[in-house]
C-alpha cells in the first residue's frame, strides 16, 4: 500500500512541483512504496519522478541505492525519470520534454502489478 504526503524536501522538488502545477499535471508528492521508500512525485498510476540534489545523491552508496530503488520500481511496472537540481533549474526545457514525452507514451499508466 502506498501512502503520500504533500511537502517538498528540497529546492529541486519545489521547482519541479511548481513546473507540474504550472503545466496542470496532476501529481502526488512524497509517495511511500514498500522496499523502496518515498519517491518525490507520482504522476498517474505509473510515472515516478525523482529530483536529485548533489547533497544527497553523489556518493557511491547513494548512487547504488537510487539504482536499487529504480530497479524495484521498474520490476513493479513503474517508469522512473530522474533529474538533477541543476537540470531542473538551468535546463527546464529538458525536464519538460522528458515529462511530456513520458506522458504522451502513456508511461503514467502501470503495465504490471
């Protein structure tokens, strides 16, 4: 069972939340998944978006943990998009394009249980 809270935990999450709101993309923040932990955003039933700041995602252990989480989510039928704070702040067109393409493909719908 997933649980959700509505609070950004970083500047990158806040910027991404504002972008999703501006584009009127329905989303839920801080969704808890068993064996994965919280993800930053869930769009629809199957699109997970993570906003990674350098503060918590640059050491080897964090890098490996992020890949472990992504693999579990992928095995459960979720599509994961991961963006850096710099990318969100300085190259928002890349973020918009990736999210738009994922939505156009229907990645926000889950394919497996």
